[in-house]
C-alpha cells in the first residue's frame, strides 16, 4: 500500500496511508499506526483550502481491496469501523502525550462522520483504480 500511495490519485493515496495505519493497529504496532494516522490527517489538512477544516466526509475508511481484470475496486467500510480501531489504538498508548494532535482530531472527525453516515443509511464509499 505504501508504494501505491505514491502513484495513486490523491484521495486513493490517503486511503492507502490510512489503511497502513489500520493494519498496524490490527497488528498491535501502535507506534507505526500513530505515525501513519498523523501523516494521513496532515495530508487531509494540506488538501483543504486555507483555514477550512477537513470535513468528516473526506476521511478515508477501512478499505476492502478487490482486484479485477483491468482495475482495482476499493470498498470503504462506514466510518464507525475506523473510529473503533483508532479509539482502541489511543487507549493502548502508554502516555497520552504520545498521541499526536492530528490523531486526536481525526478520531473526533470519525465520530462526526459515523453519525453522518448512519443518518444516510450507513453505506461506505467505493473507489475504482484502473490499471495501466
């Protein structure tokens, strides 16, 4: 995923970074997860017009990657799944000052996004990435 993030369109690149973080959380590599979540949030902020805060709807979700003959389809889970992983990772950090501000802000945005998605029927997003 790390290599793909460099050649993917910006939104898909962020999805790659976020999913590296989610995989790190699931593997109990909390330090790497915090670093990748921090990077993901920094990139999200960088893409926003000056002084405009990121929208909860812009957050990347946990992706299910499906390779097809000529493209990759990525189905994102609803934000509540990512929120659960991030909150669990924050709880595993020994010292609260080791949780980057970007990660705290991201967790707050995922909480808002979970509410928005639930009110819209609870569906995640889909992406397609053509080969070649």
